[in-house]
């Protein structure tokens, strides 16, 4: 018997296991690529790459790009593109920076750092971002100007209006309430992180088996119980491992002393505390969950994918594609403002170069995550994983001393390869010629 004949049964068995677990092949490929990146840089850095500190930093640095990538999925799925997201982030950051440090304190006669001023600032920033996105959507949807042209113009317009808004000056942001959104200054601690992690794990298990019961009640074919249990185990393991790993990252002693001094207390001898989950990562998780629900469970989500699959058929079926385009870009603008809040809190300042070239990273994250540039196909979790892969690559290369220009070369090559692989995958499935 030939070697080919001997290997065939094993190959068929492996395919059947993947099919039984209903694992997305592209997601599996991305996870394998992420694992390969982690292994290479772990060996290269002597284990530092996967240390709790670096994992924490990678997670925090990924958040702004990943938040915007979630919105970019809808934009690209609908057969559009948004080249202005980095400039919109900068514009929203400028508006929020000036609102909380200059404009609102002078209007209300308060000092910088007032929690109420910060709350109004956040509302203003999110509303302004949504408005910018809606204007873009109106120009694309109702005036029929190609999204490439509108957003390319927006890239230049908003980047330079941002400069005039702050008179070309950087704005220092030291409000502790704002810095809570940035990462290292806003963490839950080990205990609260474990509690939240266990709750999330329980909800994940409940959701898996609730979905199974729902399918059974409607007469659909369901996976075997063992397959459901394996998937639940993998998800729970990933959640608890992530929480446990970040809960091993200690807060520096000098920072703990400052925190106690700020409260007028003396730090006890030998006192230690761990970072745990950053608030910014929780914001990203919330965005990812909400956007996934919108994509899979709501009418607007189905309309977006229908429009991306066949715009003419969607319009003929009664979908108001023009209004839908406005909503998609308005949502993109809202997420840009949210990303701006996180970015300026992490940097503890607003600079004129904030968000520079982020539009390219956001598009790359969505495409690496499996969003087809031809439209109609894309996942939120894929975009988040794409952003994580890119940030891991950049972080690893920085740790081993790779120059920034070469880092960008690698990211560009990864983007090209990702699109190439997607084209080959779609051809294999007969989805494209």
C-alpha cells in the first residue's frame, strides 16, 4: 500500500474533527500564526516576550487600533474604505483635550480635573466623532462620492484642523479620572480580575449550551456534547489564563507608595499588589461583544452583510443602502472617538502626531483578520486578533532591536501575504474567480 493511501485516513479524520468542532479555518490559521510569532520571539528574547509585563503592554497598546478595526470591518464588508480614521482619532483627541483643560473649565468656572467636566468632555468627543462619521457617510451614501476620495480628503482635513484646534501645541493630561482609561493607571487588581474572569467564563459556558438548546428546539443539527465541551473548555481556559497571567504583573513599589501618599496614608511594610485586567482592555472586550451581537443578531447587521454581498440586490430588496451607509460611517466615527479617549489616556497627553498612520494599521488589522476587501465577509473577533498579531510583531521586533523602518516593512509584507492567502482561500471554496 502506498504512503498516500496510509495517510489518507488520518487526514480525513483530522478534517472531520475540525468540521465537528465547527472551527473557522481562517481563525485557526490566525491563531497558529499568532502562536508562531509568540514562540519565535519568546525564544529570541529568552522568555521576556511572554512575561506578564510585556503581555500587559501588548494588550494595552493593541486597544485603540482594535477598537477602530471593529468598525472598519463593517465599512469594508459594505464595500467601502475609510482612510481618515487616524485623523479623526486625532481630531476627537484634540476636541476632548481642549474641552477638559481649557474650554469647559472657563465656561463653568471650575478647575481642571473636575469629574463632571470630564464626563461632559467624553460626551462631546463621542458626539463629535459620530457627527464626523455621519458627514462622511452622507457624502458617500447620498452624494455618491467614492469613499476612497471622501476619506482621503478627510485624512488631510481632520489632521490639520486638529493642529489648528490646539494651535500646534501638545496638551498635557494629568487628570487621574481620565488616566483610568489608558492602561497602567486604570487596572482592576488581581482579586477583582479573577472574579470578573470567572463570571465571564461562566457566561461563555452558558452561552454555548444555551445556543445548543436553542438550535435543538428549532430542529437544527447540533454538535456532539463532547465537541461543545471541548470548545467551552478552550474558551474558559483562554479567559482564565489571560486573567491569571496579567494578575502576576506586580505594581512597582514606588507607584504604590505614591498611591498611599495621595490618600494620606503610609504603605504597610511588605505590601504588594498586582495589575490585573486594564480597564481599556475591558472597553475593547465590550466593544467586541456588542459589535459581534450587532453583526450576527440584529437587522442592521444582516443588512450590512447583504449590502456587501450584493449592493444592487440589497437595494432592490428594499434596504435603504444610503441611510445604512451613513449609519456605518457614523459608527466608525464613534469608535474613533472612543479610541481617541483610550489613546490620549495611555499617552497622558494629546500630541499633534497622535493617531498618525493608524488608518493603515486599522485596515491591516481588519484584512489580516479575514475581512475581504471585495466585501460581504468579515468578523469582529478576526479584526481584534489581527490587531493583536500586528502589535505582537511590532513589540517583538522592538524588543530584539529591529529598526522602526524595518518593522513597518514586515507589517506591510504581512498585510500583502494575508490578502494573498485570503484570495487563495476564496478561490479554493469557489467564492471568487
